[in-house]
């Protein structure tokens, strides 16, 4: 099922790429054969199962990447963690990813570098459970089996959610699942609940029908989605990063200013079986930045990881060394507010 999903998404992305190239040509992006500089090939590993892909899609489909000299190939993944790993493994040059996988990479001394945050959301995480398994209230998670994608934002949110109920991580049995496995695992009874994000949560809730219950975690975590890559690639390709950031700024503007068109474009790839993300669209923040809040969040998450024995005890890393603010400072100086 997961393989078919990736194949379907890949086909949709290839179609979008062709449309983007045609739009760029039609709008005067090239004067004719041989007259334009060759575009630079860049593979961007992207969580195409999450709405944070919108600015990336817009930059491709609307021709912003091509306008700034990039032929972007969007490599589909079902989580930011998987996308980041693709970039670190050399299967892609850059990746879209939330902060938690970045934190784990830095703590584990993996050479990763963030160049910008481009999307934020506060209401995308939560927990869905089965009533017939005794999941009827937040505190009823005690003793239950909970599906979660470990080392991702859903893992962090689950711990924070349990803590609010005066429960420890050891009070539940965490089962490591890929996001696309949540629904089947719940329906089979392999787990009693799942911790995740939209649109997976609403899709799973619909599958459960009257037997499902959902607990929001909107005030526990704000997800910042970032552009990141291997340190060597980022440092050796500053001009490429600048081109990509310029295109991404335009892509963000498109998603913010043209919500109906942006939702249609995103929905053509997402095909999640849920429209919850459309309802949440006004709460999404499409803006490119690099700010102090990201550093603070990474430091807090490190303390969480140490306290829960997810990483070896030690000093909190200097996460500033995992940021390269110079390309964004050149492209959009006001967008860089991190203290450096």
C-alpha cells in the first residue's frame, strides 16, 4: 500500500513539474532554445503527506524554481524524518522536516544544517483512539498500546500529552509505526490509539466511525517545518540555497495569498481522504524565517529526549552550529532574527 501511494504521488508530482515548466516557458521564462542558462538540478525530499509541501509544490508548479535557475525534483516521503534521512544518505540534496528529527540528528552528531523555517502550524497534532478498547478520555491512555512514529513530532507530542495527564511514558506501550500504517493498525487492534498529525488523524477517525475518539494537542506544540540538508552540501552550495530560498519565498506567498488555488494544488497530491487540513488552512503560517524560537525549541526537546532516555545524557548542543543563516540573510535580511 505504501509503495502504491508513493508511486501515485510521484506521478502527480511529475505532472505538476511538467505544468510548472510549461507555465514558466509561457510566461517568458526562456526566450528560446539555447538562449537560457541551464537549470541546476536539485532533488528536494518532501513530506508529500503533509500540507507543509504547499510552498514547495507552488514553487515548482508556478515556475518559481525555474525562474531562479533551479530544476527541482520533488522526492515524495510520508514523514519529515524519512525525507531528512534521504538527504543525509545522499538520495536528495535538501529535505523538508520538522524540528524533532533535526534535534535527534544534531545530538547524534550527524552533520545536518538548517537554512530556513518556512511553515508553522499549531493545531495539526493529536491522538485518536478506539472507544471499545477503553480509550474514552485522555487519562484512559494509561496501560494502552499507542502507535507513534518514534523520533518525530508525534513522539514529542505524545510525551507532552501524557505528562499533562500526570502519566509517564512508561504508562503506555509505544509501538513504532509509519504514519500511513496508523489506520490499519488501529482497525486490526494492534494498537488502541495513535499519536500523529493531520491529515492522518482525521482520516483514521473517519475509518473508526462512532468507535473513534480524538484528543487535540493544539496548545502543546507548534510544528516548524524547515529546509535542511547535509552540512557539506549546504556549505558548498550557497548560491543554490539562495536560489531555492527566493523561489520558496514566492511559493509561500502563493499559498498564503491564493488559498483556494493552493488547496486545490495541495489536495491533488495529498489525496488523504480527509478535508480537515482545509478547515485548518487559515491557521497555517506560510513565511520563510530563521528565528530564535527554533533554537529554544531544539534545546527544550533535547532535555525531553535525555529525560526519557531517548539519547545519552550530556550537555545540550550548541544548535546555532546546525543553522546556516547566511543565505537567507542575503536573500531576505529581515527574515533572520536568530541571535548570532
